[in-house]
C-alpha cells in the first residue's frame, strides 16, 4: 500500500530519516515536526515528485540540504526551521513555481541570501542564520511576498530600494542586522504593511514623516489573510494552519509568537535601537491601528507630541531615552 499522507508530528520519534518514503510518487504530505530525528536528509528526497508539504521543523537534523530537493516541483510548503543545516548557499528553488511558504529560520546558513527562490513565494523566513553581505536586488522579482523575515543575521549595506516595490508586503522584519544609512521614504508607499521592524541596526537620519501615510497601519482591517497555498483546500484533513510556526516579534518587552490565524489584528512599528535623530514626526499620530510603537534607544530629542494620543488602539508605547521629553500640542 502506498502512503499519501505521513503525519507524525509532536511525538518523541528518534533516529535518522530513512530513504524509502521518498521513493513514492504517491506521497503528498510529510510532516514530522517536533520530534527527535537527527542526521542528514536522505539524498533521494527529490524522488517524491508529487510532494506538496514537507515539514520537518523542530528536529535535530544537520548538514547540508541535498540539492535533489529542487526536484520537488509540486512543493508548496517547505519548513526546515530550527535545525542545524548549514552551507553558504541555498538549493535552487527558481523552478519550483508552486513553492509559496519557505521557512529556513534558526539554522546555520551563511554567505549572501540566495536569489534562486520561487517567484511565487509569499512567506520567506530566513531569520536567525549567519547570512551576510547585502541584499540582492534580484529579490525584487518576488512581487508576491507577504512576509520577508531575515531577523538576526549579519546583513549589511543600506536598506534596499526594491523593498518599496513589493506592494503585497505586510510584514517586513529586518531586526538585529547591520543595516546602515537612512530609512527610505518610499516604504510609506507600501499599502498593506502592518508590521515593520527595523530595530537593532545602525540606521541614521530622521524618522520619515511620510510614515504617517502607511495605509496598512491607519485603520484596522477585517480582511483575513491566507498565508498558506491553495493546496490546503484539496487536503482538508491536514490542518496545516495549526502547524505553521508563529511569527516571532518583540511584543511588550518580551519575545512572543504571534499567530498567523489572527494576523489581521497585529499592527506594529519598531524603530528602536538605532541611531536615528531629530524629533518624532507628528504624522505618526495618523497610524490609528498601531498596537505597538517603539522608537527608544536612538538619538531622538524634543517633546512627546500630543498627536500620539490619537493612537487609540495602542497597547505598548516605548519612547525611552528621548531627550527633553515633555508633552506638547502641535
């Protein structure tokens, strides 16, 4: 009997991953998340040519990811996060035109971020690795991105202008890298941006006054977001939405996982721990959907504007280390 679904997540399974399951063209879903598997991935992983979901996160796998994984042309979800994979390049996913969800976070990848990624990708999570260098402009081909998360790497250079061209972007999380230069005004043109975290970098200059035009933060939305591919409709017996790792943010002075299921309620702006200067723009008072606003630990000065009182949905406000702070009505 050929197995189509192999879902063994959240157990205490141990050992290496055997090659036989990948020899089946009938295998559509393999979910072994949160077990104790170890060793390298089988070299024949690319033989499961009809695989839709491959979720091996939260195990003890290590080594390089076999290049044969690029042969999985039907793959829509790939989650290899929280392991010990390494290498100075990623597999070439440019031909995987159905691949929408890629989570390779919390590994030990190094070198520059690969540009050989699927142009259909909506969620790209590469945080907590050892990537370095600048962000390639080739990533601007990924116009379907909803979430770009590369926290905790060693990315340098200025914020790339191509970010301003990804009109579907809702989450931009570049926290804890080594970005330099100023924050581009054009980020304010992203119509759906709800979460912007540029904290813990080396950014300078003023907070753009045009940030008051961030349409995705000016009013709450009841629009739901489906971060998973359409393949879930044909595999309804597998509740993948409950298996996807939460989005990790610094929320209310602690690191918390924010559920994708309730993503539409999160509105977040964090510019803290940089070298920004000048005053806080009065225009930030227009971002009435914001739940968290953090601009602490910069070189900001001036008075705390009364317009911030218009942020009626705010749950957390951090303005610490701003010089000569007083309330002032503009």
